[in-house]
């Protein structure tokens, strides 16, 4: 395996690395704190290290830090959408959302995505690569440093399928929840997946009390297959069994995401079928009016239909909310900012 960058290392691993360089133990504590608490973007900021040591470390263990390319501020609700550049010049997006209960950051887990969900902008160019643990962490670190806002909640719901980048995801979660790091409570972290049963079961055994969200989007296999190619690989029953297992192992209430797409999955009969499907599960359903993307002609459900769908779930005593659209004025749908940036830049390349 390629050697991990310094920001992706656990504290104990960092101790080992620095010991190997002949440094005293307290240096590991200092450097870990600079990286994960004081959110330093370079060794130059680590003022309690000598110049020589900073130079030596920057040559041996370069720090992964994202650079801000763009930030769009929503005038409506304070949402900020960031576009960051990675060291290989690829770009990713992350979003800061401000709620009464605290600030939440939505991060990407991969550059692009290979899951192919039909209504999603992130998947159009396929997957370019996985993100390193440090690159997931740094989306939160940079946003906290740039905005001056303390981040208390994290959702892994941006571009990418987190369970398709499993090892890096776990490392990211452990460092993010580390008491010696930013110390974000696992209870305030949600990971959203399109549903990969064996990985859901593995996650259940990690002893991480995070919330798991399943992108369900359909009350049966047939409709799910129309919207999500991954549904052709894993039957809904298999995915739900794994999800139930996650609940049994962790005791965490399950979340289902259901994007309402006009005339595809938003009829009364679909709502009733959904109630039967998830009956008896300790869960919460998030209804998301689909955010139309220009590459596909899916349309948003009418408000009346969305409300009716919600009422049917409520009548069946299912916890349900309609997700408030955040930053609708700034292209906040999953992957849209990155997509428009890439489209614009590739056009410019053609003209050159
Ligand atoms: N791959 C993961 C996480 C990223 S997508 C997953 O599938 O859950 C985060 C959520 O946004 C998913 O529920 C996804 O289906 C949904 N989503 C993506 N594009 C959307 C769009 N245009 N409108 C509504 N929901 C969308």
C-alpha cells in the first residue's frame, strides 16, 4: 500500500513515524494538535517547531491541504458551497449549512461516482478516484477555518459512494471523532449510502455510533432499478436485511432518503407500498423533492403530491420530514457546482 500522508495517520501511527525520525514523544502531540485541532494548512504555521524541523517534515511528509477555488453564498439561508482543488488539480465540492441546532458540513467521499443513479449530477463523468482520509477531513477543516464557523454536524452525502471507499471512510471517521482531534460526536455524523449490503454489515461492527442513511428512492425493486443501477446488483430485501442488522448492532435509528420524482415514484400507491416495506423499523424518512439536472429530464413532483405522500406516511405512524432545500439559489444540488466548473473549463480548454 502507498504510504499514507501525515494527516491521514492515527495518533499512534504518527507517534511511530516521528519516533523513527528520532523526535521526542511530545512532538507527536504538538503536530497532531496542529493538524487536527488548530487546523494548520502548512508546517509554517506550526510556530512551536524549529525552522529546521519544519523544513525536514515538509520534505519527508508533505501536508495534504485543499485550496479554495470558489465559494458561493446563498442570500436565502446562509448556505455556502465550496469548490476545492486537490493536489492533482481535480476539484470537489462541499457545503456548509447553517441550522438552528448548529452548523453542518456535507462532504464528498470520492471524485465523481460510479454508482450511476439516474437523477444525480455527480455520476455523469464516472468515478475519477477515491478521496484520502485527509482529503475528507480537510473539507471540514478548511470550511471551519475559512468561515470561522464551528462545525458540529457532518453528513457524508456529497459526491461519491462512501461505502465504495470503505477503508478511507473508516479512517476519516475515527480521526474526526478522536477526542484528541476535532472530536465531533459520532452521533452528529451521518453516512449516506446507495446500499451495499456487505459493507453495511461491516460498518455495523466498527463500533462507531454514526447514523446510517439509505438512499431508497423506491418502494420496490422494479422502480428502484429504473433509478439506481446498483439495485440490479443487490435486491432490496438484501439491503434492508443489512440495514436492520445495522440497527440491531448499533441501536441507531435508521434514515431513509426518498427523492420524489414526478410520475415515477410519487403516487399514492407508492407511498402505501413504502409503508408496508418499512413497517416496524425504527426509522425516519426524508422526502427530497428531486432537484432536476439539465442532463436528464426528470421533473420535481407537484407540492400537492409531496404533501399527500407525507400524509400517507404519517397516517401509518412513520416519522417523516420533507427536506428543506438549502441554498436553492446557488446550484446546491449534489455535484452541480463541480459539474458546471468542469464543463466551463473544458470548453475553455477547447478554445485554447
Ligand atoms: N452515494 C451516496 C451519497 C451521495 S448522494 C448515496 O447514494 O446515498 C446523497 C443523496 O442525494 C442520495 O440520497 C442521492 O440519491 C441524493 N441525490 C443525488 N442527486 C439528487 C438530485 N438531483 N435530487 C435529489 N436527490 C439527489
